[in-house]
């Protein structure tokens, strides 16, 4: 996998520039300029997502936890994502 930060200017306020909320039964795909470096989950359950490497993953997450993995899409249109309050952390 290539370096997702190559050629990007540093973020002046920290590693995470924004948190994009996901869910409500709708898939959330990042814009081409965004780099998802992980997710924050407020309510426990499974999160299905497309990794930065292009692989679909399903991960069990505890309440108020982080999933540290490059992500390009959270898949919430089926019944596999049961966690609530999922946010993609973007740079």
C-alpha cells in the first residue's frame, strides 16, 4: 500500500481534520480528496467498511472505541453494520 500522506500538506490542527458521521442505513463513501485514517464508534456493534486497500472488512467495536484502519467507505445499507454513532476520521 502506498503512503496516503504523500504530497498532502500537513494539517495544522492535528492529525484529524474532521469526523464525518455515517449510518442511518446509508453507505458513506469519502470524497476523492479525503483520507480516512480510522473510525470512532459511540455505540457497540459490528462495522462493515471498505478498507483503503480495497478489501471489505467487518469488525466488532466496543462502545466509545476507535477502529484504526484506512477506510474509504462505511457500508451501512445492509444489516451487517450494527454499531451506532460511527464517524470516519479524515485528514
